[in-house]
C-alpha cells in the first residue's frame, strides 16, 4: 500500500482489527499475529517535548521549558503584586469577622498589604534571579533576589507616585 502499512487490518491475514485499533489488544483475534500500536499522530508533539528538554542556550543549565516557566512566573507575579494588595484590602472586612481579634491586631492593615505585595514581588524577583542562569551559591542568589526585590519595589513606587501625580493634575 505505497509503503504505508494500513493499521486497520492485520499485516498477516488482512483481517479488520477494530478492537485492536483502540488499544484493547496487541494481537490479531484471527491469526494471533502481533500488531503494532496505533499511531495517533503525536510524533511531532513528542519530538517537540524532547527538544524542550534540551538547554535553551549552549552552556546554559536551564532547559527551554524551565526558562519559559520562569518567564511566565515572573510576569504573573509582577502583575499580581498590586492586585494582591488590592484584593486583601477589599477582603479585610470579611477577614476581620473570621480571624480572631488578636491576630487582626497583630499586624496593622498597611503592614498586611505591604507583606502581601512583598510576597508577590519576592516571587517575581526570585524568578528573575534564576533567569540570570549563573551557577552561584544560594546566598548569592538570595542577595541578587533581594536586590531585584528592591528594584521591583522602586518600580512600583514610581508607578504609584506617577499615578498620583497624574490623578492630582486631572482633578
């Protein structure tokens, strides 16, 4: 058949093998010949998955998939930083009813918002630090993450001040 094996028929007795097509059997029900597994057309997908396990750049320890996950994680956390503090501010009344008063009094509201935004910004800074892809001891990564965290905070502080100036000029 033009060099392509018809997988709906047994290669020996040419019996139609409908049950075998669905992976229910690996042998022909008529002659007992071994059947090849059905091809689902996933070969290009398997090749792309194998290639994504290769390093993204020569000399890099990160694979393409790891780099892509770090980039996605960075952007998600950067955009989640202001929204997390806003959601915490919107949910502070219901949380005050649920949490004991001692826990609510432990941290003032402004500090809770700052801690929430700091957690998101620290995650984004860590992703950005790991994207540098230099094999360094953990304490260098921690120092780099803290530096990037400060940079992200100054960026957001600049956006907040700039937004306030623009809103003040419009009012």
